[in-house]
C-alpha cells in the first residue's frame, strides 16, 4: 500500500488528474497525434522505394548465386554489380563477400563497372517499382476512405491499439505483403486520429472563434509532421537503418497513447446529419475537386519522384526525402499566409492562382538535372497547395452556416474524402502511368489537369460574397441590440 500511496502522490500523475478536463491538454494530445500520424505518412516516402528496390535486388542476387552454384565448378568466382549503390559482390562456392574495390581489369568487368558508376537511366527494374510503390502508398488513403463512416463508435477505445500495430509492423517488415498490411492499418489509425481529434476539439471549444483557432493549431501539427517526415526518414534510413525511425516514432506514440488513457474519457455521441441540397450547393462541388486535384499532384510525386531520382540522378538515400523539404516548408508558409490573405483577395482567386501555380510547378519538375534543380519546382508545388487548402476550407464552413446547422463535421468530412481520394488515386494511377509512359509524361498530365481545372474556381466568385453577408445577418439576428451593433 505504501508504494501505491507514493504513486498517487507522484506530481505528474496528480497534475494529470487535476488537468483532466483542460482544453489545452486535449489540444496538445490532438496536436501530437496528428503530428506523429503525418510523420509516419511521409517518413516512408524516401524509405519504401529504396528498400523495395534493395529487396528485389537481393532476391535476384540469391537466384543468380543459385544458378551459378549449379553451373560452375567449385572455386570459381563471379562478380555481381549493384547499379544502385555502386558496389560489387564477389560470390563463390560457399561464400559471398562484399567488395568496394574494382573487379580485376578484364574487358567485361571494366565495362560493367563503367555502367555501374553511371545512373541506370532505363532500368526496367526501377520502372517496375513504380506500380508496387504506388499501390502501397495508395492503400492507406483507400482504407481511410472506406473506414471513415464506421470508425466513430470505436474511436476512443481502439485508437492506441491501431497505433502500435502498424508502427511496429513498419519497423520489422521484411516483405512487400507486410509493408502493404502496415500501410493499410495506418489508414484505420489515421481515421481514428482525424475523427476523434477534430471531434474532441469541436466539443470542448464551443465558441466558433476559439474552435477555429484550436483547429488551426491542431492542423499545424499535421503540417509539421508533413514537414519533418521525409528528411527525418531519409537521414535515419541512410545512416542508421530502416527500423530506427519507426521505433523512435513508436515510442513517441506510446507517450501520446499514455496521455490519452489518463486524460480522455470515451463518450457516446450521436452524430447529426447535415443534408445539403444539390441546387443550393452547386458551385461548391468544385471545392472538393480543387482539394482533390491539388493534392493529387504531390500524391503522384511521392512514390514516383524518388524512383526517378534514383534512375536519373544517382541520388543517395538521404536525398530522396530531403527533395520534398522545399514543398513541406512552403506548404507551411502558404497555409499561414493565405489563411488571412485569402479572405481579403477573394478565396476563389486564391484557389485559382494556386491551381495554376501547382500545374506549372509540376511541369517544371522533369527538367531538374540534380537535387538542387528540384528546389524551386517543389517549393512552388507546396506553396500553391497551401493556397488552395487555406482558401477552400473556410468556404466549406460557410456552406454549413447556410444550411442553418452548426455541425461542421459532416461537411468537413467531404473535404477529408476529397483529400483521401487524391492520395488514393494519385499514387496508384501515377505509378502505372510512370511505368507505362515515363515520369515526365506523368508530371505533364497532372500539370495540365490542374491548369485546366483552375478556371472552374470562377464559379465560386459571386456566391461566397453574397452568402457570407447573409450568414453575418443571420448570426446577428440571434444577438441582443448592443451585440448586433458590434456585429454589423
């Protein structure tokens, strides 16, 4: 009993009990949950293409060694040249050694080494990786899209379990099937994080202004996770190994899960339905389209750009993730700048410019000759997507206000569905297109689609201005006289 009493007096646990209903603590938990989930979403971007390529290369080396062992007499040696990491493997009867030194100066060996020092520009094996990586990346968004309607009742009780299933699966998976399973389970966990997180914030922050500020902070965790994930994953993978980044994130998730167990209390909430008539919401059908096609550009780049860099630039492992750093930084800048500026310049105009900039930036990506040539195009892609997201999300909120229902979850679920559609179709379709006609044509196609979609934002020009005014008068009519004067 003495030990239990001492535990009860532990200051941190006592503070948690006192702050159990603290809105700031709940906001911190949601912030960390979205941060970690989106770090895992992006940390695999530089790891998976290289790791799968190495798995296939190792399998081919084993098959070649087996054939050589059956055909060659004992004591003979052959050289196996790795085109990706510029190394030579010497294989014999009972041994396989790795050598960084050149093979003996034979004409055939010299020719092989000359090719290995250059980029494998038209490697069929690298092209085949596009479809596998694309389907793997798309599985998360697809599962999240399917589980979103059903995950609500299980959210509070099941989220910590899903967290640790797929974190450790990623860390110790050594086959494509296990990686695919881990990525799919991440879709369930992400659905838990987004549904539970935004639902909790909406319930504890009842004032619209405070709620918007809180959700903005929580989405900052999302943006920070997208920012930190790729460079963190590529650097850790290159210098420490595949397992290390996932174990670090898993232990951070353990901390966040422990806070959830201490602080959060499962509650049963019956969701309210928001019905939106097609006629009154006609212009707003272009909002999910802008979100979907804008994010589809970066979704197509995630599985295909690292493979293209391996093929054309001989990029090192750490460079595969750092290449996305300009896009992540510019997205964070764009969402913060245009969150306020879009209201002044017109959200329709902000979205239109953003879609055009996304299109032209994507068209410039294939012209890069090295990693430095990717800085400006990727910066433009991230900045423009930030313009689109920060201008489209508030208009979704106005749509809810116009329907006389103060329930934002159902309409923002439409935005989440659009986002998931972009990240489900983008990698799967992009991988197939890159394998069939090449990465350059893939970027050309999505760039042209974004540019041609941009003029559709003109349909949002008049309705938002008129409807915002109607909403303001409706809200003011519910206030007393003095508050109405301030409102007007």
